[in-house]
C-alpha cells in the first residue's frame, strides 16, 4: 500500500511539472533552448498597430485642395465624407479643386484658385479647419521634384498658419502602357516608388502626415489585377480608384481601420468591396518599406527624369525643328516670321491638333509669350498658360503643362530654358497674330550682361 501511495505521488509530481516544461519555465534535460528545433511553427499573425482613433465627441472640418485626381467621382464630398460619417464621425468636407493645378499655383494668391485657398486659410478663418488634404499635379513630383517640394512648403506654411494639420495625398504611378512612362523612362513600379519616396521626403521635412494612396493602388494593381482602378486614359481613377483614395486618406486621418466601416458607396464588385478597404488599411497601418534605391531626402540632388541613353532624335524634335535667323534677340512674331509645323508635343507624344514651332534654344534663355498668361488675356482664351516642352539630345527635359507655364509667368513674366535643353516646342493656338514669342538668346544678345535687343530696342523681325 505504501508503495502504491509513493508511485501515485511521483506520478502526480511529474504531471505537475509537464505544463511548466511547455511554458518554458523548466527546460527538459539535454535540450539547449538556444538551439533551433526541426519542429514546424505557424507564422505569427501581424499585430495590430497601436494607433489611437480620433475621438468622436467633436465635429471635424476638413478641406481638400487638389486637381482631377481628387475631383473625380467628387471624392471628398461623395465618398470620403459619407465614409467618415458611417464610421460615426461628425464631419464637414469642403474642397478647392481644379484639373491640372499644382501646389505652387494653389499657394499663389494671384492665381484664381490660389485666391480661394488664401481666403479659406485667412486669419479670419483661423481654426476653422482641422485637416487640409493637399494633392500635387500627377507628374510634377517625379519630373520637377524641386517645384513639388517648394509648392508643398508654401502651402503647408499657410495651412499651419491657419491652425490646421496638413495631410499629403500621395498618389499613384501611371498604368502600364501610358505614353508618359515611355517619355520619362519609367514603369508603373518605378513611378510608384519614386512618388512614395519624394512624398516621404517632404513629409519628413515638414513633419506632415502622408497618406500613401499610391501604395494602396500598387497593392491592388499587382495583387488583385481583376479589380480595375484606372480610367482608359491610363492615369485618372475610375470610381474604384477614387474609393480606394478616400479609404486610405480616411484611415490616415482618423486612425480607423476602413475594413470595419459599414460603407461601400457605389461599389458593385463584391471583390472590390472586400479588397479596397483592405489595401487602404495595409497602406496606412502596415505601410510598405520604400526600397533603399528610391529613398531620398529633400536636400538630396534630384536626378534627371529624361532617358540617359540616346534615342532617335527624329522621334523627339529634329524632324520638327525650325532654325531661327541668326542674331535674333528682339521681339519675333512667330506667326508671321516662320513656317509652322502641323504637329505639337502634347506632353507625351507629337499630336496633330495644334500648329506649333520647334526652335533651337540655349539653357538660360528667357522665353516670353502673351499665351503664357491668364485666361481671357492670353490670346487663345482656352485656359491659363499654354503647353511648352523642352528637349535634350536624349529625350524630354521638361514638359510644362499650361498651369506650369502660367505659374512661371506669374512669378517671372517669362520662362527660363532649363539646363540640358537644345530645343523647345511651343504650340500656337487659334492662329492669332498677337501671340508673340520673344527669344532673349544670351549668346547672341548680351554684351557685359546687357541685353542689346531688349526693351525699347526690340523690333518685330530678324536683326
């Protein structure tokens, strides 16, 4: 009987020790806890990030400033606002939007929409907005990065002076097949990471939250290709894309997982209803690491976006080139002085809709034109500014949208030919003879830094 009791006590002791071995409190004999075992292990579930959602006991006023990427599907008021309300927030959203507009123009009080921004962020409205979401023209961050940085700095300064928090809407790369990707020697992937990298850089400099909508786009585009995000033009969003943008910005501002919000807007594809909020969540709460080769800072030199390998010049400018007369430094009416090309460069290809001239220029030349000015005063009257493209021997150095030329015109009264340029293409709208382009060529027109053909010395034909 005593032997039975002893065996029972020993067995009970062993049973009590086994759970402790499993908990790692006691190591079984002859087992080194630092040595790896061959036992298969289940992958750990990602832990939810510790992000504190915004409280729901106040009203939030949010202003969106952007162009067509923000304007499509009336995203701020028709998707973002009802999404936030479905999450239980009291939200009022307003927007200042214009297609193709840059942050630089929105920060300029002399611009039509810049004046609206100035009024919205005036001292009288201090504290009116809690957050201001800003979105740059779609190509500028990767083809004219310094202008993007400067525009963001100027606008963020105004936003903070108005007592609001700025949020950068960091957008997506062009869809594969876009002519812009060919023009600027990019792919959907490289453009996505370049956009994310410069967004991160300016966000770090200005301590500004960044909503990486472009990374959410890239997630869907590469992993769920049956869910369409892009318009047939290969860059604007369709409703799915606008919904994804709204969900990403919502998650960034409010700190709420969009997969928990009972809102699907006008989404009809069951897969999109599930996957778009998930991609937005991942872009905000599990933001992918930007590859090292793309990472940058706002103080890093910005490399050229044009191709570095020579291409066939005829595909770019040589077949369209018209040589100016020697020693041109005075006002030259290009409608009456030169033969016009039936093509113009529209930013991605040579198009036949508008006549133009393509002329040799030197870096640092100043180009003046009434067509660079304000709508209603610039001769062609279609919009502020006009498209101008600068070429190097290797490709496009810079293609300025009408808004770009208008912004430089407001600042300087002229365009400055960038480094590396050998030719410029300037469209001539409507055939009006009053659209004069003035070339001030430093090689021909300056002696001791004095322009020999400027001001009262300017004439209307070749020297």
